[in-house]
C-alpha cells in the first residue's frame, strides 16, 4: 500500500508535537526533525502502526539538515507514496527587547532557525522530488507577527516576514511546472505554547505589548496546541490549498 509522507520540523513539543500526533493515522508515514526525539510520540506511532522516523537535528545548522533530507529523499521510491508534504514548524523567539539591546548571536539564531533552515529545507524537498508526479505540498508555519510589526520583536517578525515572502517566490516557481508543488505560508492563530509564556513573562519596560498577551490568556482567547494543530491540518487538507501562498487558519 502507498503512504503519504509527511516531513515535519519542531515535532518534539508544542503545536509541532500535536501535529505529529494527529498525523499518526493509517496511510501516513512521518519523518520528524527536531533537536530532541520524543519517546511518547514514538510509542504512539508504534501503537498506531504508523512508520515514524525521528531525526535529532539542530536546525541552527540548516545546511546539514537540508543536505541530509535531500540525500534521504533521493533514496525513496515515489511509487510507494501517494503524496509528500513538508511542514516547516520549527522556530525560535530571541530574548525580548528592542533591537538596540539585542545580541548579534541571538538574532542570528532566530534567523537561522526561523528563516534560513526552512528555506534550505524547502529547496532540498522540492529539488529532490522535482521529478515526482505525485501530489506535493509545502506548509510553512508563519505568524501574524510576520505581517504586523511589533516592538521588541524585530528578530521574530523579520524571520516570519521573510518566510512569507520566500513562499510567494516559491509559489511562482512551482506554478511554472507541470507537476509543481502547492505551497502556503500559514498563520496558525494565537496558541498557548512556551512562546506565549515567554511573552507574558517579559518585563513591561522591555516589551510594551506584554499586557495584551496577558489578557489573551486571562480571557481564554488562546488555542491549545491540539486545537491549533487540528486547524492547521484542516487547512492543509482543503481542496484550494496553495491557491493563495499566504494564509491564516482564521480565513
């Protein structure tokens, strides 16, 4: 039987883990790329009888990750697959504060993990599967902060804005091909993850919008990782996926 191959980054915790768990269904096969493996996910995959590979890979070194992915994909037999999807979920929020107080190493890490690695992985995925005629999709997990500026968030905003724009370019490239991939950079809404804890815990002096994020939590306006994963995967399954290279789960 053929299987749909899913490649997912940042799958060891948060929404990424929830996405991986919800993909543990008959007919799927998963490759998860994260800094750490997740034993609970491995056990769930074994119980569900779904093929799962977990690569422990630091996406701060996107070049190594993408080269490894390209080589691995070249060894796969597309005749055994019904489709292939890359989901770039991993990201890093640097220490919160104005750009004038940011450290070069923190900014570099945010851009390497949040922008450089996704671009390199997209290049590897699309390049290695270019001759495949089966359906291929790329879903880049973006953010509303890539579309609306916020004080003390320059590194994260820049990474997500760059992700949106390279996805637009990628969509134009793929549209010229007979069997081009469908691609989208998707904002997943506001999710109750470690990032939100970091934003709520920031000093008000360093982060003028801190109160807004505290209120989101207090008013119950945050999606759980499981809810957000369901919305993301529902969007991915839409028949018009990729028609617009920039999307939002609330569309």
